[in-house]
């Protein structure tokens, strides 16, 4: 877990210089060329979540979902064993896209406008969700929000890991610390099997489109920090409306 100081975007000059170095690194033509032909690009995740918060502190849902679409490519690249997670995530993104493209799509431009719209129109069910009812945007995004913390934690743990660390154990630990308590026994068992099939660290870094150790630390930690900014703001918005435990 990062301290408040470590997660503060307005850090000291040294960390600002490091951030600048990372941004320059991920925009470098030679670095990007090494990733040509790969479906997943971690730089797209970084770009999506860095542009996810507007100047007035709004969470932009289109950009948020763009980051998640890249994470689906990442999970797909890990093999069929992660298929159930990828499918569940895709289903939630599709639900959100229906709302975005619907007659009230303008109300789903930001997280804040979506919450206001759905509360004003009685679309948020604070009790048990009926089986025949399409989940609200608030409920659907909350599930993505919870899972985002898991992925952020995994990227952070990977950024400070060594070649001796087991990626499956790192991913499992991140899951247990963040998302596991929201899942049923069956889902937890399926996740545990998926983590056992995680590729070794060197292969995983290639999937993540980083090839040198210093690149791995820079790119992974910067991506994780861009995600935690979005996560923390989303958490505060949901908490302010008493929505962190929507069924």
C-alpha cells in the first residue's frame, strides 16, 4: 500500500523529474516500435487514465472505459484461463456503452452526471437487484471500480518486484488485498487457478510492452499512479453518495 505522500500527484521535484522521464520514455519512437504488432499496449492504458479526469475534477466515462478496454486485451493475452474475467469485464463495459449511446447518453458523460441522473430518476437499487432488471450504470461501474484497484495494486507490486518473484503470487496477493472479499467462493477458486497459470515475470513484462528493468519500473509505477488518481476520486464520489456497497 502506498503512503499518501507517494500517491500525491504534486510530489517533490525529484519525483516530478522521474515522471517527466517516464512520459518521455513511453512516447519515445524507438520504444513504441518495439511494441508494434502487439494487441495490448500499456502506453494506451497510461494515456486513457491520465486523460480520465477533467480540469474541474470530473471522471470522464468514455476515457475510463477506454482504459478498461486495453486491460481486456491484457487479460486476453494471458491465455484462455483468464477468459472468465475478460468476459465479465466485457459484459460490464457493454452495459455502460448502451447507456452512453442511449437517449440519455449525455447524462453519462461523467461519473458525477451519471450518478445525479440515475438518483434523480430512481434508477439506482440500494437493495437486492431483481434478476430481470438491467444493472444501473452506478452499480456496473462500481464493479469495474473495485476491479481497477486490483489491477493497480498488481502493477505496483510488479513494478517493485525482482526476477525472483512469482507473478502468479503477486497477482493473487493483490487480489486478496483488494477484490476477493467481493466475490463468491466459486469466483475466488476460479481466480486462484488463473493466477497459477500466470506467465513468468520476463514473459509478462514482454506482454506489458517493457523490455528493460528500468523501463519496467518507470512505466509500471507511472501507470499505477495514473490509475490510483482515478480510483481515489471515484472512491470519494461513490462514498459521498453512500454507494460503495450497492448490491
